């Protein structure tokens, strides 16, 4: 042991370290205890030009990095106040009564920032939230069921009716479809089990059958309309290609480019009936 040497140590473990012949910046020297701190100074002292000096913090601070400076607090003397700091230096700042916009509130760590949210959190209306990895935005931190949008490509937000939060899933369940615009799972029409979108059902719940209304719309009905018959869960026209049907067996006009087989025919065909 050489009394001319300093113990190079840390504030957290002040009695462990290595011996050094000198203590210079950026380290801080406690000449009384012959210690050299590499990470600041132990309370109640503060770093002052490379020396650990007795603290003379501003009255708003319980601890500080610079004496008599209210902008250099490390803690607040008023327990109802919160430390307003920079994201790059979260443990030093000024004590304020409340963290409200335009400041950013980090409730999980009891922090307040003046320049945004720290890495790993999302800014949601001036609130820093640490979302689950599957969430891009969330209503509750670290909860996969509280996503507001999804972070993983080709996953969709699955939520309950009239609720904007939910879980991100790679495939929407039965009676729902994946909306590529909103990136959410949305409900099929009533009585539909599988659908492509809200207006096009591909499989109805029994005993309902698919009834085509237009080229872009079909629905689930309990029965087929006139001149249609249920076949494998879908309403099929009795005379395929007929645009104006007179009865279950007679057609007066066929859909272009089909032709009536003859007169009021029972079928529509692709060739002119005179050709054979």
C-alpha cells in the first residue's frame, strides 16, 4: 500500500478498484479519502473541475452536477415535482411542477423530456410508451393485446367491435377479412363465414347461400331468387348466361356474347344457332 496513490473506483463500488499514481480529468478526485472516481462523485459532493467538492446545489435540487445551478439538478427537493431533462442526458435537468405538452412524459420511468422520447418508446401525443415488439403504437406498454397499429409487415390488427386496440396477427380469423389499406381485420357481412371484403362473401353460414347482386357484390340469403337454384352453397342461374329469363326453362335474351339456341330457348350458347 502506497499512501501517495489513489484508489481508482466508481460511485457505486467506492471501495473496489485499482491503484493509480494520479487522478486527472475526466476523473474526479476526493483528496480527503484518496479516491479517484471515474463516473462522477458520491453524494453529497459534486464534480467541480476534477474535484469532488461539498455540494451547494440550488434549493430546487436534492443533488446536482453543478453548484447553484437550477438547470443541473439530479433530483428534486419538492417530491411532487419532476425532472425535465434531455433524452441524451436523462438524469440531469430542471425541476418542474408537471410534465405537460410540449414536454414528453415517460411515466414508466418517472421522467420528463423536452426533446422527444427515448429509444425503445413511441411518442403518442406527448406520452412516451414502451410498446410490445409486435406493436408500432399502443395504448398500454408491453402488452401484445393493446396495439393500436402493427410493427411487423403483413400483420393485421385484430380488435373487438368498436375498440381500436388489439393484437397483431398474420391471418384474420373466420368471419373476418384482412383490409390491406387499414391493415386491420374487419368483419364480413352478416351470416358470412369467409369473405374477400365487406361486400363479397365466398362462403355463407348454413343454411344461407351466396346470392350474387352485381359484379362486385354478393350476399348471404336464406333462399335463391326466382330462376336461380342453390348449388354447393351458391345461387346458380337455371339457364346460364340468360339476361332475361321467362321461366325456369325459357330465356328471351342472353348475355353478350352468347346467343339463344332458338326462339324462346332453354339455353344460351357461344355460337350462332344457324352455324353447325
